[in-house]
C-alpha cells in the first residue's frame, strides 16, 4: 500500500471504532474519538457528519450545523446526511432550508420513508398542508408504521378531509390498537359525522390505552350528552372535574348539560367559573352571555362583555363580542362603536367587518353592507357568513348575478350549506331561470307528508307533557314564533316517557322514508344522507293569532314538524296551515314562487329540506296548537371536542 492508502485505511478503521462507541451510547468516548480523527483529518466527511449528529444529540445545534454543513461541502452527500442536515435546520427554525435538504435527499434516495415523513412534518409545520398530505401519503406505505398513518390522518383532518383521515387512523389502529392519538382523533371525526356509537367506541379505545387522556374523557361525555343521556353526561363531567378542577372545557360542557336539565342557577355558576379560570374562554363567554340574555338579564350580559373588554382592552375579539350583545340589547349605535373599536385593535378581524355589514344591512344601506361583507370575505376566506351577507343584500337590491356568485362561493366550500341553497334558489328565480329554481324548491316533489298511527290518548298525554315543560320562552329572540312559546332545551334529551316514545316512532318513520328516498348526487337534498339520525329538536305551542314567520333552518339538512294537538281553527280556510315556498323577505322576483299548504292534523309528520322557506298561517279560536319540530343535522356546530 502507498503511504496515502495506509493513512486512509487507518482513518476508516478509527472512524468505525468511533461510530461503534457512539452506537453503544458511550458518548464521551465517541466524542474524543471523533475529535481526534478531525484533528488528524479535518476534511473527513463521514466523521464530520457523525460528529455533527453527536453534537446535535447533546443540544449543541450550531456546532452540529457547522459540521454537517462542512461534510456536505466536501462532497459527503447521501440521503441520510441530507436528512440529518434537514433535521438540524428544522430545529433551528429554518423550515424552508429543511424542506430543501429533505427534497435534495429524496433526489438521491426517492424510496426513503423517513425522508418523506420528515418532509411532511416540515411542510405541515410551515402551513403547506397540501404538500404535507402528499409527503405523508408517500411515507406511510414505505414505512408501514402506525405513526406514519397517524401523521397522515392528522394532516388530512387539518384540511377537512375527515373521511380520508378516518381511513388513515383505521390503518394506524390496525398496526397498533394501543395508539391512543389515532383512536381519539378518529372518534372526533365519527362524532362530527353524527356516528355517536362509533365515536364512543373509539374514545373508549383511546382511554384503554391512555386512561388519563382528558380530551377522550370529555369527548365521551359529549357523546353521552349529544345522545340524549344528559344525566349520565352531567355525572361524568362532575367526575372529570373532581380529578382535574381546572378543566375549563369540562366546566363549560357541564354548564350546557345543566341548562338542558333546567338547572340554570348551577349552569350560571359553572360558566362563571370557566371565566374565572380562563377569562377569554370563547364558549364559556358565549354560554354565560346567552343564558343571561335568555333570562332577560340583558344589562348583566352586557356587563360580562364589558368586563372582558376592560380586562383585555387590546383584544379585538372581546370588543366584537361586546358589539354582538349590545346589538341583541337593541343598542345599535353602541354596538357599531364597539365594532369600530374591535377593528382599531385588529384591522384583520373579518368577523367585525361582517358584523358592520350586518349593521348597514339593518339600516337598508345595501351598498355599505356590501363593502363590509367584501372586506370580511377577503379576510375570512374559510367563513361563509360574509358571502351569505353579500348574497342577501344582492337579492334585496335586485342583483341576481351578484347573489349567484356569492352563493356559488359558499357552495364550493360546503355544497350542503342550507342558507346558500335557499338564496341561490331565489337568485335563479330572480334571473328568470325558473326551471332550475323549481328543481331545487318544488314543494310538491320535496315535501313528504306521513300520517303516523298514534292513538288520541297517547297524543293527549304527549301534548300535556310538552305544555308542562319548564323551559318555554314566549316568542323567543331570534326565532320564527309569533304569539306562542318554544322550548329552549334539546327536546329529545328530556327524561319524559311520552317524548321518548315519540322519538322512537319518528326514528322508525324517518328510517322508512330515507330508505325509499331517491339518491341523486347532483341534487343538494337527495345527495345528503345522514350517517344516523342526529336531531336538534324543540316544541312549539301556539294560541289564537299565533303563527311562524317564513324562515329556513340553516343548521339542518332534513327538517320536520309533527302535529301533536290541533284545536278547531276559526277564520280563513287556510288557517293554521303550514305554508311552504314563500320567502322570508321581500325579493323582486319575476313571478311568485310555487307554494304548498299542508293542513295541521294530529299525528301528522311533515318532512322537507331545511333550506325550503316555510311558515304558518295564523288561526283564531280557543285551544292550543302543539307541535314538535326538529332538524336532522349532517354536520354543523356541536359541543367543542378536543383532538390529540
């Protein structure tokens, strides 16, 4: 051997010995060996690489970056070295540099699952979710490890692709049934889809793997609450709070459960405790404010919001919520002042621009409203409210093209948005596209009437139980009732036998209806199908001259009304009828839309798309008209749930 060859052989032998020490965890000895090698051969790429990684393990990040960078500069380039260089850059906060290193490494080693995985981590951290999905989708089959499938599920869930995320979590759980994070996140997806039984099973699986996993416990209690077992949910929240007294989400949800049970004083105490623990807790603030408003304690509701503004004067969101409560209290000028204060503090607060649009809308300032809604739409691209506001003012000002554009923007985001479908139907009618409008809104085709076989005695018991419910509000704020009362709690959560029996009869009838209903993916009603019957329900009692103004149900997809008691109607032939098809506001249409009247008959169930305008005709005479109404939700807002 030449002298040079002998020298390199000695270096390689010494390097392998140093690596062996490193792998055995004999860090100090490995460091001395690497340093000795670099003193003799400062440009030896493999030693620079491994000495750099040892420094990285010790937390000496800058030294690690220097050494691995020198290794690369001296031509020691491989997928592994570039991967390690990317990890060091990521740790230093250089996400763009890290991604570039990972991609360069993949050019040399395109089937490295760890390189693809680490690229996905960096892309997700940088907010490039599409790129992260692509990287994790490639990494998962290469690695064949549950953690890779879980990472893919998480980023799919981040992008709203819940069904695909659920499949990834299922693969992760098949590889590792004790993966608590995958079970918890899959449970959230199932719960949001309305499959409460599957959600409960997944939360229990997560808790079996991690008994102290608080989000899974709270979410499981949420499922009990949504399933109608409010008493059991209440007990579970109380148990959680005995173990974790600062768990504000459990406090908040306990308050909502207590409200459902009619225990408003206790609910108020828990909502206040939420705000004592976390002064700007969004759901706690909202729930306390709503409770006070529902109880007619408007000044106290305003005071809660003003206190939050005083505590957090620079928080635009606090001023926004104050404005909303002032608006409910009828203090419109003060509400607009609060909105301007919100925008001074946070000019990019899209919701405040949208609320200013609502204020201009109420003043019939269509142009001013449109300006504010457009600003909100630019700032809050993931929110539908600004585009719905634009659609509404366009309809009222007679601009069908603008209304259609705004509705289509919403429907690209959510094809089942009930408000956008309702407004789009009116815009089509206004534009003279009657055939397309009728396809969406023909009450003869879309409304189903079913007379249930329930005897008069059972209906009488049910009517008495409904009338006797404690939580009835007269003409409640923001609802369609005029001259009557409506329950404020979730009706089907009431522990009343007659209500439970009605729920069973409705389940059976709606199940038969859905089994026979046509499926048409091109139609926004016939394409929507619930995973299970997840209700939002209430009861209304109307007296003489009572009626409902025309309205839609934006939180549902399939809506229904069941007639429990119907008095003899006096007055016009259509007295007391359900009227479907008349819009809830004045719109300059070319022709009146098609309407349908349905007579109120005890035991009758009427089903229709939630986006169809409907109201009732007033009636005269003694007696009370008692109904149960509901939406079946295919999504929408529920109790907050926590992910991993």
